C-alpha cells in the first residue's frame, strides 16, 4: 500500500522531519517515491541503481530511450557525477541554482545507472528550489533521478492528489507538500558544446538565460519532437488529457466555428481559454487556464486544467494559443505536445 506523508513546506518544523527521514530511507532501499519540487511533483529513485531507476520506468510506462534528470541537494554532489563544468554552466549555476534549470553535462562513467542517461554520454542535473525536495535528497545521501510523477504522456502532477490518481499502488509513497509553484517543468540547457542550447523551455526563460550567458540557441527538434531525445520531453507526446486536443491558430470567432461544427456532429466539446475570454465561447465545457495578461498564471494552472477535462467526458478540446515569449514559450511547448502538434488554422 502506498504511503502518503503530509509535510509542511518548511521542513524545519519538527513534526514533519520524521516523514522526511522515512522517505529518504525508502529511497536508500531502492524504492520509488514522489515528492514536491517548485515545478511539478517528481518521481524519485536512487540514480546509481539500475533496479531503482527501472522502477521509475515501470511505474510511469516510460520509453527506455527517454533520459531522466538527476536532482542534487548541494553543489558538492556535482563533482561526483560530471566530468567538468564549463564557464557557461558555472555562470548558470550561480544565477539559477537552486531553481527550475536543468543543465546537461558530460557524465562520469560508471557512476550513474545507464538507464538514467539512456546510453548517452551526458546527463541532465538540477538542484530544485523546494525545501522538502532538498531535505529528502540531502537525507538520502544520494543523487535522485526524478521525472514528473505521472503516467507517461499524461499531464504532469502539480498536487499530491494528481500523483495518487496516476500512480496509486505503483510506487512506495508520496510526500505531500501541497501545490507546486511554477507549474511547468525546468528549462533544460545543454552546456556540453561550444555554446548553450535550450533543449526544453521551462521555468527559466530564454530571456533570463541570455542575460547571463549571452545568445543561446534553441534546439530545432523542439518543434517536431523527432530524433533520439537528448532531454526529457523532446520526442514523445506528453501532457495529454484523455480527449484529443487541437490548438487553434486564429481568432476567437474561428475557434467558436470549430466548436459549432463538432457540436453539430454530436460531439461533446471542450474549450481551453483564459479568464479574459470565458464569456466569448459557447461550448459544453469551458475551462480557464489563467490570465492572458499574466502568463505565469497559465503556466501554474496548465496541467491541472488539462486534467480537469478528464472529469468532464468531453470528446474533443480546442485550445487557444499563446505568444512564444518569456514563459509563453514553455506553455506553447507543453500545449503542442499535449495536442500531438495538431494545429487548426483559422
């Protein structure tokens, strides 16, 4: 039976500390637990153990060629795991760790499970900015491989209940630290080459990265999701609710016409929109994902909103699109994957 520990975000609270120790011991036993980070809930296991990491893939139903991100609690752990730290990587660490930034390094041989790296000579590492996550990792004394704690392809979890809904009885436990903050996963930046390359947009924006290291490239495969994935989230359809999602590249009137056409076919239709436009649509289910004037609210609510459609039994979902600037780039990346890159032109 899966354990469910409820802790305060402030783990200095003595009442929550025993739960942190219990969770860390389970990780040391090569079992799998879920825990909160500032982005989404992670599904953690000992990154050095093939047995432990294999349990992540089994619980999630995750393809074996999809690498995992390793989470650390202090900078000293980095030396054990990677060959070197470039100047750009060092500057990014200084600016954004702990925080929602994963950096790709050349990994040291025979330290991490090959299942973590999917056979690649590199590994993604980050230090989460969440006291519960940091406390668990520190107490375990291990580097922790931790993808999002959901079934593969489904919306990532931003609450412990999301984890329970997806993975109950498939993992050893979940540490419930309340709702996460940012709502989309970390940005992934490859620092193994001559210049930084963004492999996945996320909680740290392109603009913020460029303030630190100058111009950064964006991997072109982000748009197509083709080729062997060098980072989580690059290849496979992710974040999808049960009903198919279509992004609408057009006006709100164009979106309403699509809704009307599908309703005329007898389908139950959902619309994903923003607070500003809730009254502009007529559909069976209309859900707001946040405020268009503040895209951080959209990032925070995106996965919860996609999951909410599953409770509505809609047959099809039409979704607004967002400007690909700032955190909007991460939002659109997740929506494109949720839609399987299906875009309807208005």
